[in-house]
């Protein structure tokens, strides 16, 4: 398929997708399908409503009650938890209005996704354990808000592929313990895969006996990684950046580009990074490029250190080290700001979304060593996004660090009204704008157990929901082998230039396969990405050239006393020293952890059969 033919297939949708909502409560369940309520909501089936006028401002509760707060405070758990959209007060009813939730587990056809109970028996072993792992991770988070009971009803837990998705939140009793979850799991694990049943029933017994959460997590994680590693994992990554039709300079930076793929000596095959610079053309592009260079350098060394470890490191330790590396990158940019006496809005910074497929080797209970644990770590700061795409669904994995989400998370506003603020999209954090003590990067760990595409993109593409509007024309073609990855990246950039042409656009796609790729005739592809000729890059502004290359040159147009520039070699020497210090702290922390717990919990020997 020619690139131009594929790009022309990504057309703006003629109609908007229906906006389905979940109506909470017994009163909503009594309203029959076919009813139209308030000249706005159409009841598709009991408790599934469609908003026929999403362009209108929704009616919201006058006050934020204790029942509303858990939804607001869990806004960063949007992968698993719905959000309050509106309320509806039926005529001739004096009770509380019906609460309407969006981001609920409802298919594009207006049906509920299947429940965990419905899908459990037919699911592969690795997916069964992955569902339980997500439930265990959510347990503490939901318990803090008094809604852990939401995980004790398998009908309330819906599944979309690998992902568990709560239908609504249940407050229930606030005194739930991990023992309750152990009893709950043991009641319906009889339909588990043979390879899962024995170790899971043993784990449930340990939960009922009051064993602490960290020990249970370690055992469940070991089983999950062993099952995931049974299948091979193939990765293909490609990224590109474009200034767009209206910008003369590109403040975005990404990894890997065609140029990185050409330089195989230093290429990191399992890493994808995307940064969107902020602070104007005299700083944003420098911040984004500095972040990419600093992080690739650090992760190359961290990867070498981890590969020397005899046993896989736990997710919390990896996450802590990734956070430390992000703070080093932050401080590198902040140091440049300080040395150039940049204040307030003059300080350069950058967003960050980073994906690292960490392939730790591990030995299963039968003694077989597998080389890749299939772990995917995702780090984000700012509003650049990550999506997981398959032939059947599009899932946004990250949450923007902006004013709107901050107001919701702090329980000060419902999301529909927060999104109407003038400053709703203003960033609440970015790399380099402040010292690292104020930085809180979001770090998530996923396990790749299905074929899919991880998409990283700047807001040049994600603005106006263009990923959600166009993914069905891209993901199936790439996964089906009908379009090379490089062509898909360029097609999405072309779409962004046509629809959101006010901004730079960067796209990185990571194609992940755990099953054999589809067979195609040898001459099937008419074109493939040409790695020998890197795409043209926008010229750096004179001010940015000064920041990167010329320590003796001031930014054109600057006023006041002359700023003293720090030589580039001193800046990068500081970076290298910080990296060495960070890796040293990591190794010391790990050695201390091992000395405290030399023998971690393990499962009894399980059958060596497949899923």
C-alpha cells in the first residue's frame, strides 16, 4: 500500500460517536428502553443512556457530596474508574437525582462490556492472572477512598481485553481487609486455567491467613511474569517529528527517529521517548532535546545494570529508579534555566512520555529460564499522551497534568465544569520548570500479553480527539501487515497537520507482537520506510542554537545585563556525574532490599503445561 493511499484513508468522521452513559441506581434500572428523558437522554437499555445533545452543558449537582468525592479523587485511574458526567432529576420524584457516569465500560454499540465472571473461564492463563494483578493494585487505592467494595462483586468488574474496568463505585463497609478479597477470589476461581488454579488457591489461602500485601504482590507478580514470558515478544519502533504548516521551528523531540535507527551502535531497541517543549522557540526545543539525550544516556546504563541481576527486580524498585532518572533530566534543564537567569514564563521546559519495554530474564518453577518478562514501563509528565491500540479498541493510558485534572483530583470541581475553565489546559508540571522536589512523574507498569500498538504523541495529534477519531483506520492496517510502521507514523503526522496544523506534531509507534506476524507475499509492500534518508528536520532558531552550541552568545532580543553561559562540556559533565550517582543509589538500595529479604515468597511447583 502506498503511503499516500493510506494517508488518504484517514478522513474526518462524518458523524460524532454516540455518547453513552451509565445511570446509577435502582430508579434508573426501572426506566424502560426507548424512553426519552428531558429532551436529551435516550434510554438504550436499562441504565445505559445516550446523550443526544453532548454539545449542551450537563446538569451537575449543586454541591460535591461524600458520595461524589471518590469519583473525583480517582480521576487519575481513568483506565479503571468512570467519572461523573451529569445528574438527571425525574419528574414526580422527590429523591436524589440519578447520577450519570461517562468513561463507563460501554461498547461503541451501546452494550456493556462482559463481566469478569462471564469471561473468566475462556480466558488464557496469563490474562486471568493479569486481571487479578490489576485488582490487587487497585485494592489499596480504592480502600483509601472507602470504595474497596467495588472489587468484591465480579459483575461490577467489566473487562476490555487485558483491562479491568469498574462499572461504578460501591462504598459498602469501610472496614474491608485483604482477607475479604482472598475469600472473594476463592469463591469463583474454580474455572481457572489448570496452570493457574493451584497457585491461585494457595495464594488465596495466604490472603485469608492475613499475610501482608507486599508478600502477596511479589508472589502474584512472579506468576504473572512467568506466564507472560512463555510467549516470544517482537518489537518494532519508529518515530518522527514535524514542525507543522504554521510553525518555523520544531519544539518537539522524539526517539527513535530514522537517524537513530541508522546509528545502530547506540540505538536502544526497546525504548520510545517523546517530548514537547514549552517556553517559546528560544528554549522549548532545547529542553525537549536535552530531555531525550539525558534519558537515553541514563537508561542505557540502567538497562546494563538490571541485566546483570540474577532475579527480576520488583515493579516498585524499577519505578523508583525511573523517577530518579526523570529528576536528573529535570535538574539538567533547570540548571540551564538557572545559569541563564530565566524566570517565570521565560524558563524553558518540556513534557515527557516515555515507554520502556524492560525484558528481565526469569526462571520459572520448573527451572526454565525465559529471556523477556514482557514488562512495559510508562512514564509521563505534562500532556503528551500514550495510547494502547489493537484491532478492536483504543485505550488512553496517560492522564494529562493540567489544571482541569488537578481541580477534579483535589475534589474542587466536576470534570465537565473544570474543562470549561479558561486555564483548563494549562500544564501543572513539566520537566525543567521547577526543582525536582516539586516533580511527581506518573509511572505505570503494564504486561504485554496481546498484539497491539503503543502510540506516543504530542498534543499536535491528540488535540480535538483525533487519535480516537482515526485509530480504526490505522491500527488494524498496521497489525494486519497492510501498512509499514513508518508509513503509519507519517500518515498520522499528515492528518495532524491538516486538522490541528497550529502546532508541532510528534508520533512514536511501538508495534508489539506476541503471536507470529501475518504472512504476506514478498512483493506485498510497494514502499517501506527509507532509513537511509532521515526526514528533514526544522532549523533551530538562532536563540536555541545559542543555548545548545554557543556559550558566548546571548539570546537575540534579550535585555538587561549580559547573561553568562555555562560551557556545554560543564553541563554534560554534570549530567554524567548525576547519572553515576543515580545508578549508585539504585544499586545500594537494591542490595539493602536483598539483605532484608533474601528469600522471597514463592509458589508451589505448578504443572509445566501451556495456557
